[in-house]
């Protein structure tokens, strides 16, 4: 499960982001300042950090530099400011993205997934998920002793979902990643591909299934 560190001295922001990220399937750790965040990361290194810029004791720019230097994890900065100078400072500090308050939680989810795609396992040649093995070199999906040769879009969609078990991917992210930014179709295309994948996986195993997260997107789960 992807682990996200949220750092903000505003309790309301912490609570809001925490709820939405947990609902989307992420593991979340909260910190109210930079010192607390570094101590937390030392004990449990996160996969990505969401960091507020304006904080006491240590500002977000300094914390970003420390997190990148010590753990080389991606960082998304949160700020109430939108000036170009602040964005420049943030990117020079090593941040991967920058979002201005107030923001829609759904936008933050999309940006998190957009950053994680640079680090996810979907680029690996092999993805092992329970009884399923995905070979990205020859586009084969093996479940038990059965080999599936899927159409390219179905294969890419399954590979993406399988790259992070239990992780909820937003519909927007899946469409952008599989069909591209310039895709001008509707959500029905994604629905159809998910339905086809379910129909092909179900007869072969009951250990792997694609779950719909209403109002958000989809995730792939494995029975333990």
C-alpha cells in the first residue's frame, strides 16, 4: 500500500486530506511541522510527501530539500500563494508538483497519481500479483497455467492496476495514462475495458478482482 506523509500546521487541512487519501486506499501519516515530519520519515519512510510551504520552525522548501536529500522521495507542495517566485523556489528545492490552496481533494488525488507514475512498478518487465504474472516484454498475462493475450489497452490497464495492489486509481488518471492526454472519448470506454478484464479474470481465479470505488475509480485487490 502506498504510504503518504502529509505535513501541514492547519489541522483542518490535515483532517480533510487524511480522510480523502485513506478513502482512496492510501496509508497516511500526519505531521504538523517539519521536525515532526523528519522524525516520522526516519521511522517509516513514505512513498511520497504532501508538504505545506508556510509552517513554523521549518518551512516547506527546507523540508522538501531534506526529504529529497535523505530519502529521495517525491514531494508535492501545498501553499496559499500562487506567485511565480514561490513556484520557482519550490521546484528548485526539489518538489515534483505544486498545488495552490484552496484545492479540490480530487485534484490532489490526480496529482499524486501523476507523480507516482514516474516511480510505479508498471514500467517493470514483470509484475507478480498473487497467482497472476504480467510480462510486459511479450504482453502476456499468466494466471495459473493459463496464458491470456489481451488487446493492448486492456493489457496496459491491467498492468497499471496491478502495479499497486489495493491502490485506488482515479478514472481521470487511468484514462490519461492508458489513452493519453488527447483522448476525446467518454468514460464508457474505460467501463467497457474494466468489464472485459473482469470477465476474463473471473473464470481463471477468485483471488484477483477489480473493485469499483464509487465516485473515484478502480483498484485491483488480491485475497490474502
